[in-house]
């Protein structure tokens, strides 16, 4: 199951317009944003994604049980 989050840019604001233009240079916007979030989570330290993957699997199992 996928969750979608949209991002709005106010192109009347010069800073947001610059962000919009820069983001559009990337072929895969979603992947680009996810990597930025990952870097923010890591905050200069490597995050053990295996723990996150385990939690994700548990969540999937619980969600399937509810259906």
C-alpha cells in the first residue's frame, strides 16, 4: 500500500519558486524527496535501516490481519 503526500510550491514567492525550479531538475522527484528525508533522519549519522525494515514488516503483517 502506498501513501501519497503532495508538495505545494508558491511560485509567487521567489524562494519557493527557486526551490520548485531546482526540484524539477531531478528526474524522479519522489526519490529525491525521500533521500532528503533520509539524510535529515541520519543527521550526519548512519541510520540502521534494518530496524526500520523490521518495523515496516510488522506493520504490514498487522495491517493484513485487520483486513
